[in-house]
C-alpha cells in the first residue's frame, strides 16, 4: 500500500491518505504509515476515533458489516493535536462521531 501511495504523491503537494488505524501507525515497518513517514518526515498521522456504529471489515474469518459499539452521543468532532507523538506514532486524533458502513468497490 505504501509503495502505491508513494508512487502518486506529487512533491510539494498536500496529500491526504485515509486508512484504518493500524495502517496509519508510524512506529514499525509493519505499518504503512511508517514507510510514508520515512519518506516524508513532516507527515502528520492522526488516529481516527469513532463513537460506535458499524463498518465493513475484511478479516481472516471473513468479510462483512461489523458492529463497532453502541454510539454514546459523544459530541466531540474535529482534530485534536497532541503535544508529543504517542506510542503508536500518532500526532493527534480526529473525532468523527458514529461510523456508518460502506461496502467495498467492486
């Protein structure tokens, strides 16, 4: 994934990559975010924080819509920047409210 993204980023352009929380981690070569930050040290990695809902997930046991918890009514929305990077390499998080599933493109 990182290789494909790095191939299309235009130098000097602002680029937004939306992906799952694990892929966005920047602390180890196992995660895509690590490889993006290696090439672009000023990368800002944000951890998505949802308030329950559901998502379409593909796992070893199969694919489908998965419940992520019951929404609590958390009113927070928007980006929160951390003073220092956290243990997963995130520079902050963004609050999006309840998640709603989208089926994959075919």
